[in-house]
DNA sequence: ATTATTAATCGTAATATTGCAATATATAGA
DNA sequence: TCTATATATTGCAATATTACGATTAATAAT
C-alpha cells in the first residue's frame, strides 16, 4: 500500500524513521556534505555542484528544512543554507543512543 | 520519476543512503529494538510483537538482512535473528564520521 | 505418510518518492 | 518600470515502497 502504519509504532520510532529517511537519499547527503565542507553558508552554488535540475534540488532542500536539519536565510535574491547546529548534534546523539543499545556482552548465535 | 539518479553521486553516498533508508521505517526500527533488547537471538516472536502481517515482517527482515544489519540462523522450523555485530559498529562509525564533519568553529549565519 | 508450524515468496493494490519542465514569486539593478 | 537572476511551487510521469492475502517450502511432530 505504500502507506506506513505509523499507529503501530511509538512516536519516537516514527520520528527517528522520518529523520533516517531524509538521510536516505544520496542527493540530500551530497547537499549536506557541501554544507559541511564549506565553513560558511552556501548561497546558490548547490545547483551547479550536483547534477540535478533546480526544481529537484529545491525539493530536497525543502525536505531537509522541514526536518529541521538545515536552515535557510534569504540574502537578497538568493538564499543561504547552512546546517542547523543544534539539530545536528541532537541527531548525532539520537543515532548513538540507538547504536549504543547493543547488548554487551551478548549471549547468542 | 521515483528513480534515484545514483550515477550522479559517489558510491559512498549511495551506500550510506541505502543504509539510512533501511533505518527509515518504524517497523524496521521496532524489529531492531526487539533484537537489541533481548540479549539473545529472537526466534519467531517478532510477528506477535509488532502488529503487522507475517509476510510484511518477513519482507522487512529481508531488507535488514540484505543490508547485512541482521543475521538469520535456521533453528529447526523457525529462524533466529540477531544483529550483525560487526556491521552494527561499522554503521555507528559511519554515522559518526558524518556527524563529526561539522565544521568547528564555523563562520556564518 | 500426514499434519501442523514457521517463514519465505508471489501477486496485487494503494500510496510515496523522485525528477523535470513549466510556471510563479520575489528581489536587485538598469 | 522593465529586466535579469534566484528560488519555490505546480503538475505530471515513472518508479519504489508498503502492506496483505494466498501460496509455497521446509522441517517437526504424530
């Protein structure tokens, strides 16, 4: 059905999945990497860096913004994007919290 | 088009996105959490824990297995699942590598 | 051998995602 | 005001994902 039965899961699970999904596209990773590499905000430039159409990139940026992973500041006729520092470290903590739940020592297999 | 233009991105980006996508569904997170919580392999049980149909869970397990995040050992008529320890820590490292790329100090916004 | 149990696979329907062209919007500069 | 530039939005078309019932396959128990 293409529809996720979110009612079966905790809101924490649904929210985590939502975020992971945003990381689940190479174009969005590429955008994030450009933002990480440059020490400052990126105004424009993104369309030339990646090989996708402007509208497609705008859409991916929108998803990153909606997930609160990046911020966009209007700068004259263009928009400057950068990573939302607070959210970024929150996500790092969230992922580590998951990864660190690995039982140690474990008793199987 | 629903098709990702993987040719535009590095294999590292594509592979990372592929993994993130696996984490991008609450049912798969729920499965992983069950496996993390119990200190041993889980044989069956998963279908009762989550509220999804058996075939649906089997499909999600397949994706987790394909991504090499979990392993399945046949145990008589049932199958025991557990997290692939090596891969798990590799993923933790991969995600942290990404998160740690945040420029510090940064000079913008 | 027959039956019960468990998990995988198949087929299919519904919905989501990706991508792009075309269009709209908004600001800067002449 | 008119034009150029930059980004967002809209409207598709193609493909992917999610979910489930039905079926299959494989082993265990009787």
